[in-house]
C-alpha cells in the first residue's frame, strides 16, 4: 500500500493523465510560478523579521536635512 490506500501505480496513472491534459510546458510554467511565489514569501518574511539598519538611524537622529534647508532655517531665525 502507498499513501492512504493509493498505490504507486495509481499515482503514476493520474500523473500521466495530468501531463496529457495540460502538457509539459504548462506544468513547467506552473511549477516555476509556484517556486517564485514561495521565494517571494520567504524573502518577505525574512525582511519583516530583520529591520533595516538605515531605518534605525533615521528614526534615532530625526529627519535628515540638506545644507540648503539648514541655511534657510538660519536665515528665518535671523529675521
């Protein structure tokens, strides 16, 4: 006996019917799409667990200002 009462021969027959119905190109495309989806999911989960180091710097130091905005704020305070 195989998986839950299904023998290996029955599984091979079902697999052969699926290949005949859909074709190998379509099955290969479905497999590739499924693989890419799993990779994307794993990447999203790993990014969510580890915060980016640049986010921590910006949050701790406040907003980053360029030189022009600093000069304008000094001129505003002088007037």
